[in-house]
C-alpha cells in the first residue's frame, strides 16, 4: 500500500516574466502556483505516494484555480479551508549565468495568514497518514499559522505519525511580534526528522559555531532535543546561476554521511530545489532501509528539479533512481 503524506502551508501564485527576461522587459507573466510544503507533497505524489495538502485559500476564483492546480498534480485538497479574499503571490525574475534570480513577495494579509487553529481538525486530517511535513516558513507567517502548525505536530506525535520539518532561518519573515527563537524550539523538539543547515541551527537555537561543521551542530541539536532521529542538510556550490553542485549530508545520531556530489551544468529553474530534496528524503526514508540510499535519492531528486520549470519536481522514481545509478546521459526514453 502506498505511503501517505500530509503537508501544511501557504500556496502562492507565482508570476514570472517569460524565459529569462527581466521585470523591466516583461509585458506578460507566466503563472503557476507553489509553496514549500505543497511542493513537497506534489513531488511525493509524482513519486507514487498518496499526498494531501492543508492550506487556506481565498473564497474566489483565484482560490479555486489554485485548488485545481493542486488536484491536477496528485494532491488531495479535501481538507483545504476557504475564506477571505487574497491569495498570496510572488514575482520571480529568473537569473542566468552570472545574474542571480530575484524574488518579490506579496503575502501580507493573505487568506492563509489569517488561518486559526479551530479551522482544522488535525485528528481527522491525519487519520491513516504515515508522515507529516512542515517548514519554518509557516510559523513565520502569523501567530494563527504557527499555532495551527504546532497543533498538527503534537497531534501527529500522539498518533505515531513521523514528523519532518524544514527549518532553515528566514529572519525577515517574522513580522507579527514573535521571533523564530521564541517559536521554533517548541515545534522542533516534537519533530523526528529535521532538515536544516549549520547556519539555521546557530541562528535559531544558538548552537554551534556559525562557520563550524554541520555534524557538530547537528549533534548539539539532537542532544538538546532527544526526539530528533536525524538531521539532514545539503551543500550547494554555486559556480554560476546556471551551474550548481549539490551534495546531501546527514547526522543520524551515530555517524555523519554524505551523498555523492552531483553536477548540474544547465540550470532551468532553481526554485523549489530544496523542497525536491525534502520530498526525496521523505520518500527515501520511507522506502529504503539504508540511510545512504535515502540520502542519495534525495540528492538526485534535488538535482533533477533544477531541470524542471515551475516550483514543483515532476519526476518519477525511475528518473531519480536512474540518476542515482549514474545515468547522466539524458537519452530519450522510448
């Protein structure tokens, strides 16, 4: 039976000038929908898992369009909540070669930011699930979103459902009177698999050295919060906006392991690559007995997302395992 994943977080409309044109050149925008957690859910859906996303959309045509996008891409929307009028959005100008990408957000006052804990029955939503996933973006959006996320995590704990959190720090997002240092520890101490960076561990929890090693910081985090089973991250080397190198890494409480480094020489779309890595870790840990296999799967999934336009990694298990096995040819599948 297929494993089931539940994700929770905001979904926004993404507007991008066609191709690699700049905002100043644009006379139209290409539209897709995406959000960190939903990207993970959709990616796992393409990998053959059952997946459902919980969010709040405006009760209008844009909310319905976003819902349809999720449904089209293998996500159940049965627990989506509707209300208010605004859909969060962001504008993306894609970089190329030595010119970096630029993102501008418009999400303050969105329907999701106004979500309240009583709007979601987590015991009902999580019934039959194997995994729950959140990111550090959601509790940064509003106090209601933060409390709703904590309720989901604690309910999952009680129901024996594995919880993962992608918690890299985003200082500039916390605008409602609470800091990430105040809010995130309560969520993380109830999380089983933590995806983060050395910087995230230092900035959120005050652990380790800012320029220190990932494994040392990960060990300190696991010592502080014993529920955590694994701390996972990735090393990215940006040779240019069009050329990247990716390598997954993990501290599992006993040893530090690294995946094989993958070279991405022609980046099509970098947005959502971290979410692709997270979906790969979730799939890998649910389907492989060996942590190294899971980490290599996540790294390959992340690398492949760089070749897919939009926020979401629409690749199959076969695509990922083929790259894991060393097939970088890109030959046509007939």
